[in-house]
C-alpha cells in the first residue's frame, strides 16, 4: 500500500512538473516582446509566423551558464584575470561580457547550486500547450526557422526558473535568448531576457 502511494505521489509531482514547465515555455513564445533578434533582421518576420515550430526534445542548459568552472565563480577577480589574458579576440571579449552579466545575476551560493543542478540534468520531451507553438519530431528539411528550448533549472527556493531558447534558420544557429522567470502569486512571470544574435 505504501509503495503504491509513493508511486502515485511521484506520478502527481511528475505531471505537475511537466505542467509547470509547459506554462513557462508557453509564456516565452506568447510574449511578443521576445526574440528581438528577428526584428533586427526583418521587422515583420514575427508577424508572418503563424506559430513557432519547436523541437519536442530539449537541450541541456550548460553548467557554465551559472558558474565559470567547478572551482571558479563569476566574480570581479575572474573578470580581471580574463582581461589580463585577453588578446582582444572575439571569444575573449565574449567570455568577459558573460562573466560581467553572470556575476551580477547570481550570488556565489546560487552559482554553486545552479551549476550542480545543471550537471545532473538529462534531456526530456517537451510539452507546450499553446496555439502559438507547433511541436516538431525532427529538424525541418527546408530553410524555415525553428526553435529548441533548453531544460529548465530552478533556484534552490523554487521561486526562479532559468532557461534558454535557440533559434535556427537557413541551417544554422541564428540567435538565442536566456530567460529568467520568477514565481509571483503562484504564476510564473518573465523578469529577464538576454538576447544574443549569431552572425
């Protein structure tokens, strides 16, 4: 009896988790202000999309999103050391910029928790209940735009959620956005989007 009860509770929490994640993904794609990199290319492109085509398997949010390395935090010391090592190349400048952003977003304690949680994640099927989203079983063969969402990493308090969405077009990565949601009055609200375009 106890084993059956544990199984029922586990299934309930699993369904609740999928439902919660579906709502967060839905909020991303139903917010017209998101994916600003499309506006830089063509101001009317988002209006031409009847729905967003999204792969139904997520990718894993990289642990470096939250902490530079296992024993190195995003911090002023890291930024200073990256500046010293930088030779002015694009990748060094990108690492410095990311370190600045992430040192402002996460405390050291949060970096530890989120980094370790990201390391434990596994790819999963994506559920998004929205008429703005069409889920795909495979990458489209034509040159149309499609998206892939990352898994969602939650803060230790479960009051914040972090995810990334990649946009592909013409066979290559076009841009990506990093999102932060906060739980307010039992509803997930987007509080942050970091937009990046890939040239």
